[in-house]
């Protein structure tokens, strides 16, 4: 660069610096700023119009869009402890059907998987010891009836001074003995599994039925196991002593393992949400047992919750995830988490109005499962959309008529 050109650049820079040092009046005179001192902005960018926060939609379109509504309101929420668990049968609803007398299976009326009702006949045995017990009962019954008649006659004669008192006393003692033998024979039949109704019907039953022993269901449920076949000998020596296993799965248990550190916040009676992979809805159970003992290897305690299973969706052996509510507290406004959308980086909910929905920014608090506390933005009693809210979000994002 030549000396002349370098000097020209210095003069130019000095002139620019001087223009910034000029007084406002001089700068205005030279046309650098307009009178009044306002700065001129070149080609300002237009501010976009904010989109409306109201979506007009009638009740019929809401129904067609399958948008469910729910009122926000007070509820109890809390922190949740999540632990793994296993579905098991309720131990009080499992029954084994035993054989109480030796015999041979002559009839099977139930198979594996069949439903049974309490006291329903499941099988019939052919048993010689049962025939002996029934015959003993019938003989004791007949003897007792005869002796009771003799005692009643002797009492009448003694009262009429026709027989001595000693004869009546002997007759009365004999009646007490026959009555006792009858009671013992009846208790023996009950111990062998004969029902009261069958015992009452014995005097009129055909003689061929004395060898038959009906095996009845002790509880209602389904047959989980059948351990014998027709014609099998059971009940003697080392032979099978159980015919069936019945399970009532209308209520099941959830076996949980809780660490020692979490045990202080676990109590019987607490609510438990049980989730299974592949099931959209969680089940709600209740803790019924907290073991006072710790496993020496895992340092965890056994916790049992009971769960309603009348629909049969909880199968024993399934691995589940249990969420236990702890540190619960009451809050004023709670809504389903499905009602909350993220719009322009903010959490929002769609509140039902007479004309449709209004987008309402909300501030979330503590979450409890599928519900969340609404700290601000909603009032108790307001109705919000809780399903298919993506369609409302998409409707809100559509360009307006002036776009």
C-alpha cells in the first residue's frame, strides 16, 4: 500500500469517528438522524399475530373425535415406590380334594380346567370300608330307635306303677348307650367325607349305594389339577391320596420384595397399583401383609398385596410392577396426565367451554401415576379434555384466515 492511500484511510476513519462525536443538532443537520433524535430503523420485521387460544367445536364433533372429558378437582396424591412383583394364587383360595377312605375311582365328573361350585360332586369312589361305616351307622340307628321306644314304654309303665323303678332306670341307661353309639357312627361318616344330606338319606337308599362315596368340592373355583384316572386305586398304603386341586382366582396375591431401606414407609392397608406389560389398565390392590423378617441373602422383606381378579386377566406366575403410594397428601386440583400437552414449550390443557375448548397454560406439581397436580392454570370443577388431545393441539396449530 502506498503512503498516499494509507493516509486516505486514516482520514476516512477519523471522519467516521467524528460523526459519532457530533452533537445531536449537527447530526440532524447533516441528515444522520431525523429531528427529535429518534433512531431510523431500516426494513423492520413485522410481528406475527398470535394465534387464538380458543377452538370452536360443537358437542357432536367432540363425540366423533372421541374426546373424553373429565372434571379437575381435589384428590390425594403421593410419592410412589416402584418394586417388582409376581402374581400368585391367594393361599386361602386353593383347596386340595383329598381321599378320606380307601377305594377305587368309579366315576370322574370333572376334568382339568372345569369350573366347580362348592359341594358339587366331582368324583365317586367304590369303597368297602365306606360300606362298613354306613352299615354300622344304619345298625346303630335301628338299635337306637328300638331302645328309645322301649324306654318310652317303661317310663309310661313306671309312672303307672306297673313296673319297678329299677327296670325303668336300666332301660333309660340302655337308651343313652344306643344314642351315643349312633352319634359315634354318624361322626365317623362325617369324618370320612359323607355329607349331612347323604347321611339323612341312608335309611331309604338302595343297598347297592352303600359302597359309593361321593367326593365333593370344598370351595368354588376351577380345577387346576386332576391327579387320578378312572379305575385307579386310591387312599391306601402309598397310593394317591388327592384327586383334584381347585383354585379360586377371583382374587389373587401380588408377592413383592421390598428393601430394608424402604420398609419404614410401607404399611398394611396402603394402596398399590399393579401394572403388567401388554395391559393398558393397571389394577389397584391393597397391602395385607408386611413380613417382620428380612431375607438373610437379599436383605428384603416379603410384602403381600391382594388384587381383584374377577375378569381373569391376572395369571399366577406373571411378573408385574407394583407402585406403592407413600407420603400422600391432599391437593386442590388434580387432572389426568393425558390432559396435558406441550405447546410452544409450555404445558397446557384444553378447558371445555360452551363454544368448544380454550387452551390454558398450566403449571404442574407432583405426579402420581396417571394423575398430576395442577398448581395453577385450572380451578377445581373445570372440565378438561383427557383423550385425543393431539387433535385439539393440531387444530390450534392450523394457520388462520389471514395467514
